[in-house]
């Protein structure tokens, strides 16, 4: 049974029931509201999940040298870049998924399927966001510029993966965690252990996006959209914890290889504890907690990012 609440009405379109900031959204000028929804500005979790790997990469690359004063500027630019590029990615996703979104209860109120924004207007908004992202890109060091450019094909392809594979969450992991390379290249160079860290974060994304997709399993089955939530079935929560376990192991291994010492191990264990809490909550309280557990991964990412920054400050 679908127990989700119906969307709220705001002007001539609807605010989704899962909007994290409905009051803020209604406070915007009416002409801006559908574009804020298109960029998911009312749901900032995705911004943090895109931003935090950039900070992780920066701290990770600074283990041997320590943080530099300019790193504060890089972190601010990463946050602005994550905001606009996540918005651009969501806009692109909604353009390509407009037919699917119209047939799913949770997404039918999105601006394009609801008619609040035309496809032509969405493309114009996409270009505007990319323009802001370009300004951030110009400010990055040379190696980081190249790393950022290599992420573009991942973003473009992602919306189509759910049509051809049961593992779109894995592709999302490749895409959302690419900021590790951008952060590392901004600070220094991309080392071998950075690839280990990136692999661990991909496993983390598979876990949290599978948890997110638990909300849509029934609708996805009806319209033929594939996901790991459907693939894993009733074992989804247990398998997600397995991915958290693998992620923690690789995060710890990468940090050790990069020279983080005990702080790297403590960070990985704290991350794993958070993953265990997510699994226990879903097992005891049910999949109705899926959205809350998904959102809690901002804290999981913050644990790793903060641990790495501290490790970079402590010899």
C-alpha cells in the first residue's frame, strides 16, 4: 500500500510531499519556484552528497603536507560548484526521465511532468546552471580542471542506466564520488590510494541510493525501471549493510595507504557504525524509514570528510 502523502498545492503546480524545505520553497517568487524544484534546491541532501567527496579528496591529498590557507577557498568553490552541478544533473535527469516521472506517484509533481516548466525552458535553465559551473571550473587548478571535465560523460549517461542495467546505483556511485579526484587534484595529485578511496565511496553510494530506491520499488516494477532495490528484494537492507562494510574497509585501507595513521582507522570505524545504525533502524522500524536513513548519509559523509581534514591537520 502506498502510504505517502499527496503533494501540497502552491500556485499552479504542486510541491512534492517529500520536499525537505516546503516553507522555503513557498517563500520564493512564484516564477522561481518550479525552477528551484527542478534543481532540487528544496532537497539539499544531494548537494551535500556531491560536495563531501570533494572535501574528502582535498583532505586525503593533504595528509602529508597539512592543510593550506587556500583550502578554505577551494571548499567554498566546491560547495558552489556542487550546488549548481547537482542542479544541472537533476535538470538533465528530469528532461530525460519525463515520461517515467509522470507515471510514478512520488515524481509526478516534478516541474516537467506537471507542466510547470516546458522542456525548452528546462534546457535553457540547464545551460544557465552550466554557465555558473563553468565559472567555478575556470578558478580550479589545471589538473582539477581536467578531472572535472572527465565527469561530464558520467553525468550525461546516468539517466539512461536504469533502462539497461539493474545497477544504476553503481553508475551513480561513479558519478557522485568523482569529486574525490577533483579535490585531490586541487590539493596535490591523484595517488594510488585515492583510487582505493573512490572505490569505497562507490560502494557507499550503492548502499544509500538503494535505500532511497526502496521508496519506489512498487512503482518502478510497474513501469519497468530497474534498480538494486528491486534486484536485492527482501534482502536489500542486509546487502546494503554489506556494501557499507566494504566501503568502510576500503576507506580505511585507502587512508592507511595514504598515511592517515590511526585517525584513518577511527574514521572508517565511525563510518561503519553509522551504516550499522541505518541497517538496524530499517530492520526494526521497516522501510518506511528509508527516506530518513537516506538523508542520514549526509552525516556519514561528514564523518569521513571531517576525519580526513583532522588527519591532515594532525601530524
